[in-house]
C-alpha cells in the first residue's frame, strides 16, 4: 500500500469515527448518514468479513479470530481501511468509519498514518439493550459471532478496550454522545445534529 501523500491527506476531510458497542445501532445509523450526507461509509467489520468471504489464507486466519470475538491485528485492519480510503480519496465528501478505533492504539496509529478525526460519534447503549438486539439479529444474520457466548466476549472486550477510546477523544472535545434508547429516527436526529455542528 502506498503512503497517503500530502495531497491525499488534504483531500481527506471530515473523518468521522463511529465507536460504540456491538449491537448499539452503528450499522443502521451509518446507512442513514450516507443517504443524507453522501459520506463514504467504511465498516472495519464489513471489510474483514469481505476478506473472510474471499476464501484467502488471510481470511481464514481472520475468521478464527472473529468467531471468538477477539480483535484482529492492528496493522491488518488499518491497512484495509487505508486502502479503501485511498481508493475514494479523490471523490469522497468525507469518511464515516464504523467500528474503528476499537482500542486507543488503533486511534493513535490512524492519526499517524492517515490523519486526525473531526468527530467521534458514540451511541451510548445499555449492555442489556446490546445483548437483546444482537440475539435478535443472530436469528437471521448468519454471523458466526452473533451467538450468546461470543456476544458476551465482544461486550467484555468493548468495555475493556474500546471504552477508553471514548475517554481519549473526550479530552480533545470531539466526542458527541448519543442516547440509543429511542427509535431509529430519534437516534438519527441526534446523529444529524452532531454532524451539522461540524459545518
Ligand atoms: N477495528 C477493529 N480492530 C480489530 N478487530 C476488528 C475491528 N473491527 C472489527 N474487528 C473484528 O471483526 C469482528 C466484527 O466486528 P464488527 O464491527 O462487525 O462487529 P461488532 O463491533 O461486534 O458490532 P456490530 O456487528 O454490532 O456492528 C470483531 O469482533 C473483531 O474480531
Ligand atoms: N429498537 C431499536 N433497534 C435498533 C436500533 N438501531 C438498530 N437496531 C437493531 C437493528 C439490528 O438488528 C440490531 C443491531 O443494529 P446494527 O445496526 O447492526 O448495530 P451495530 O452492531 O452495527 O452497532 O439492532 C434502534 O434505534 N432501536
Ligand atoms: Mg455493524
């Protein structure tokens, strides 16, 4: 992967990280953000699942990690995001990056290799709500990690590794906390307000 040169960096405006727990509704909200603002949506989980589906050797290694609900190596996911950003850098109005950073070190590396985010959206959901939604999604999602045991591990890891990311960016004043307990549209109106505050 070539380095993102200055020219690319200047064009990468509006990097929005979407960092919250599994099942909090990121994917659902991202679709609505794309429809309204035309940003490029990149989901680290979707990029990784695409690699798994390709049947590559790397995909097989990733599948084993994801099935257990653990984090894949930092460089693998950052390379995938960077590659996807470079492909869209000339035409994108902004990037909405869902599921990343998942640990403070990922955020630090992203800034070193790509740039600083302008906003971090955080949907605050109760553990009970997340579990309930994921169990329900598991009835039809076909995802190997939407089962009771792996959901528990994903939640534990979220509290241990990902919540500190929010505190890290709170120090910079770019975190917008969103309450998840309403309807999809109520959640979206808070998301839209946060994005509009960037203008
Ligand atoms: N930034 C990341 N760093 C490391 N591993 C990741 C990252 N993003 C995704 N993964 C891997 O992919 C799996 C699925 O991620 P994904 O973001 O799709 O699920 P999630 O956070 O549990 O939330 P949801 O499916 O509810 O959006 C994770 O459990 C992890 O193994
Ligand atoms: N009741 C309710 N359910 C919601 C809301 N947003 C998403 N959901 C549902 C849809 C999915 O089945 C499940 C998880 O949503 P998702 O968008 O896949 O979440 P995420 O795992 O990408 O964060 O919860 C929401 O705002 N309210
Ligand atoms: Mg998702």
